[in-house]
């Protein structure tokens, strides 16, 4: 028997409406299935996503994120803060007739508006970065426009010197900001590596033996195509070790080969292997002997081989003087010739570099020892002249027939045949050099 359907109450009617809405929503949801769901109640296999996200839906994700960001921007009210920065206003430097450079640098106060939310924070951060970059460039411009400065480093007399590093302040390879401090630190460390008059108590050694060893090291450096810094460090290691450890003459070649082996590790990008050093010694020593000597040398020197070298000072001073490559090569020849003379072992490396450069400048008659050179080297012309005379005598001496590697090396066209340049007479040596002539600026990377 059929029964009469009762009219639903208000509560029941509300439930039915809710169920109807849920069914309607489910139906609409089935028309546009969710990602990863196929038919209702069945999961499709999950799509493998790469570690850095699925690049196939990058565009849709970016558009959705952009819409979401725009909605947030409309709903957020920003609170402005004021940031005050200094922006340089530089005028073009004016060069006067006497060569001095002058320029004015003024600073302008600029207020930057900064939002408290992330959308405005990125803009204000960029503004601050641009302002800081402008300030740094203004400081660099001020430094380059004020190259001639006063100094009282050497004596109480004021010096007018040219800042040679101002043009390289923005070049990270030239480290113009730190160059002066680096070589000032080198000069301070010179006292940490004193070479004594060791041949007075090294009874089995003589100056001639040391000269033969250095000539042999120069030949190896040339054949292996090693850096010049490697050669100078090896000779310095030999002198420092002999200043502290007694050595027999039959072990002197082992000391030299081991010193060159260690300096190659320190300065060369691709150092020769150990067997190469045994070969150049005609297999007079074994691997264990060379390694044992290396440990002994490093332990004697407390493993501190970051030694200031005259060759590094020479390159720096030649750059300060803006010397040509030929003049620099001539000073290299003089400095390398001094390595063979035991009398120069106790002279500081910075003074040796300054004296060899001064002698080369006199031989080429290209410049004067001006205030800029006094400032960067720390030596005046008269302070260097005794050493310059000795160096001129050294290169004036007739070459030894068995010790001519350096002279032969610098007689080649690659080195501008500087060894063939005649030394100065006593009268020419005492003459003042003419004022600096315009010489092309060179790249001292060689």
C-alpha cells in the first residue's frame, strides 16, 4: 500500500538543499578533473617530476603566481620609510700645464622611499645598491683626479708623487686598492729572512762553488721554462738554508736541486715531477735523499717560504716608473747577474731591485729618480749610488767561460739583446740622467 510522502520540515529541507549543492559541485568538479585523477575513484599513475620542478608547466605556474602577487599588492597598504644616501657629483678633472690634475667632488643628499612590504623592499634595496655603487665610483674618481699628493714617508721634506694605482682601482686583476699595502708588507717581512755571512764558517764551501750552482740553476730554469720568481726563490732558499745548516760540498747540488723542486711547487702552475730533478742531477741522488733534503730545508726554515723576492720588487718599481719592456729586461739582466755574486746575498731584496732599476735607467738615459720613485721604493738616489756602482762593476767584468749562462740568455733577441749594451763609465755613472721622456706604458705581466 502506497503511503503519502510527507512534506519535509525546514531542517530537512536545508539538508536536502545542502546535499543538492554538494552533488552539483561534485558534478562540476568531475567535468574538470584534478591533476593526477582520471575517473572517479581511480588514481592515475603519478607523474615523475624532476628535482628542480616540472618545466612543462612553468608558464602556467608563472602566470598564476603573477595574478596572486597582483591581488596581494592591491590588498596591502605600504608604509613608507625614508633612506638618506650620498650621491657624488663629480666634475671633469682639469689638467694644468705643469701636469698636475685637479678635480672637484661634491656630494648630494638623496631621499629614497622604502616600502615595508616585500614588493617595495626589493626596489629600495636596488636603490641603495645603486647609491652605494655611485658613491664608490665617486671615491674612485676622486682618487684618480687627485693623483699628485704630498708625503713625508722618506724624510721630513714633502714629496710630490703620482698615484700609479689610481687607474687600476676598478680592476680586480691589478688589485690597485691593495698593491701599495702588499709591497709595504713585503718590505716589513724582509727582516724575517736574514742571510748571514755563512761562508765564514762553512769551511767546505767557497763563493766559486755557489756561483757554479746558481749558473746551473739558471740553466735549468731556462730549459724547463720556469718562472723567474721560481729561480729567485730557489736561490734564496739555498742561501737561507746554508745560513743555518752546515753542508758538505758533495751535497751542495742536492741542496740546489731540492730548493728548486720546492720553489716549483710554490710558484709554478704545473711543476715538473720529482724524477725530472733526479735526471738533471745525473741520478747522483735517490728519491728518498731528495725528499729527505726537502723535509730538512723546510723544517730549518720553519716552513715559511713566502719570502719577499727582489724580482717582485723590480716588477713593481718598473711599473711605478712606467719603464719600457727593454729597460725592464735590462734591469732583469743586471739583477739576475747579481745572483751569482756572493757579496750581494746580505743586501735587502727591495734595495737590490731599486738599484738595478736605477742603473738600467741610467744606461738607457730615459728617466730620473723622481719623488714618485722615492715614495714607492723608500730609497733616494744618493742612497742607491754605492750599490749602483758595484752593480755596474759586476756587469763590466769579463764573463767567465764556464759561467756565461746569464749573459748568453740575455744576448738573445727574445730579451732584446740587453747583455750586449755597454756598461757605463765612471763619469757617465755620476752624471745626472735627463728628465723623464715619454715612454710607452707597458704590461708587466711577463
